[in-house]
C-alpha cells in the first residue's frame, strides 16, 4: 500500500512536527494580559511547565508576572527558541518582571499521583511562591486549585507573553537540572536529550535499566529489560569519606 501524501505531494507530518508547525504560526501577544488588566487585574501571572513528556526527573513549573511598563521582545513558546536565546530571555525576565517563581515535583511524586496532577501541583507551588501575589492567572491549558480568577489558554505558551515567559524560565531551570543529573547518570545522555525518548536514551534504558530518578510509571521505563543499575560512582558516593 502506498504511503498517503499531503495535497502538495509531500509525506505526511508526524504529530510532533504538525504541532510545531502550528505553534510557529501562532502569534505571542499581550492580548490576554490586556483583557485581564481591562477587567481590573493588576498582577497577571503566566504559568507553564516543562518536562511533562520526559522519562526522567522532575516536572518543573514557573510563574511570571510581567511588568506592563517594560516590554520584553522575543517572548514565545520555549520549544521554538534555541537554548542560547532561552538563556538570554530568561535573564531579561528575571531582571524586568514584577515577580517570578519556579517549583519542581520529583519523579517519585510523578509516579505516585501521575504526570498530569504533578504538573498541576508544580504550577500551583510556583504560583503560591509569587511575591507580590497575583490577582489573575493565565495558565497553559489547565486550571489550578487557586482562589484568584484564571484563564486557561490552549497553546498558551505560543499565544500569551506571560505564559511564554513562564515556559522559558521553566525550561531553562529544568535543562540546568538535567545537565547536573547527567554528571551523576552519564549512561543516559541526559545533557543532550533532557530525559526525552531519544533512540540513545531508549537504548541506554535497555542496556542499563532505569536509574532511581527515572519515572517508573512511564512505559518506556518499566518496559526496560535490564534491572535497575547501581552505578559505580553512586556506590563511591555512599562510602564513608576518607579520614584526614
């Protein structure tokens, strides 16, 4: 059977590629912030997470209240930015936002309550850390158990500047954490794949088994054929320190 093609004769896009093409077409603006400001809100927080689809480590969320008097140019969904550009924008967000906070929920809790609830929990923790507290939330495709008014926005990180800012801070922080974890678990290539299902990561799971920080409830992890490995450096770290 012939492979179906698109109207222009090209091969069909994968779901991930189709979503990326959609996100690139969306415009990231202050439309939703302006609606909240017009309704009387003064501290509008964008909220988003990073690492929801990863096989390893925490899900990280951020909340950001942008300064209406200072426009940060170039904000957009963190997935559409290079690592270097995310770092540049993260610095501007930290410098010019009215408030920002980051929170993480670890792999053990993800396995206990599932990734959707863990993402909501991380977002809520980030929001509750904001000082000053927000009076309106713009949340990427979720609602949180928080008393202030909320607007849930599909593809919010590609449409709302505040949510985009939160997505950038969450992504930068999680990438930093994964680079640190890569030094502890070098077999999995975490600095490069950030814990996602790359061919190298999946091969490493089959060869070495999952680490203690892999999400045991995720199918590619519990389907790994090897038993959980105790890496040599972990045993060394558990040993008593040498005497002086």
